[in-house]
C-alpha cells in the first residue's frame, strides 16, 4: 500500500483506536529485542517457504493489502465493517 493510500485509510480510523495503537506500540517497543526479532523473522520466513509460500514473508504483506482492499467499498468511499474474522487458507 502506498503512503498516500495509507494516509487516506488512516483518516477513516477513529482517534481512540489510534490512541490504543500508540499505547500498545510503546509497550511492545520497550520489550522488543532486535536479536530475537531477527531470529523470529528468519524462522517465520523459512516456515512460510517450507509450506509452499514461495515469497515467504513478502506474501504476508500482500495478503494484508488484499484484505484491506477487499473491505473498501468504492461506491460509498469507505471501508465496510465485516463484523467477522477473515481467514485465508494457504495452499
């Protein structure tokens, strides 16, 4: 998702959600270990590739983009509230 599209999407999110996000971001940033994070990224990428997701972690970002795009109602110019969890089955 381009920065411009993200900024557009961000305007549709209520301010209290952004506040919750910032609190959680600060909390987890204090606990993050770059060494452990790097090892997790490496292992997760191997896991995805081992399960026939050829692009590994790159594919994860694309799936998120597709879910966000799928929820956008172009006629209304807003995101739909699906009211349910969405799951994606990998091959």
